[in-house]
C-alpha cells in the first residue's frame, strides 16, 4: 500500500509476515527501495517525515544507502575504540 501524502512511502509485508514501512524512489536512473522501519516503532507521521528526508537527499544527488553505510562504519569505529579503551583501564 502506498501513502497518498508522502511520495515513495509504502507499507509492505515481509515474507515472514511482518509489516514494514518502505521508501521507494529512483536514484541515477535505478529503482531504490529502503526499509524505514516497523509500524510498531514508527508512527505514520514519523515515517512520512523520513520518506520526505530521503527524497530530499536523492534530490540533492546523495545516495541514502551510502550515508547509512558511512554512519554505521563510524559507529563501529567508536564502539571498537570504546571497547579498546575499556580493556586498557
């Protein structure tokens, strides 16, 4: 099902039967689909805001997948640094 107010926002059911908000758009001529999250954790207003933010990134020429990968890599580095510091103490 697609949202009528936020372009690209939809609600789908995973193969396991769990619902999830998704965002779909086109980036550099290719279809892009990202999972936003579980409707139990995201209110529809939050999912709409996220979908609009993702579309703005695409409009600015940024791939949201790259930004997510970068953020996860930075978090992993911080976690590793904190673990190393904890072991040193």
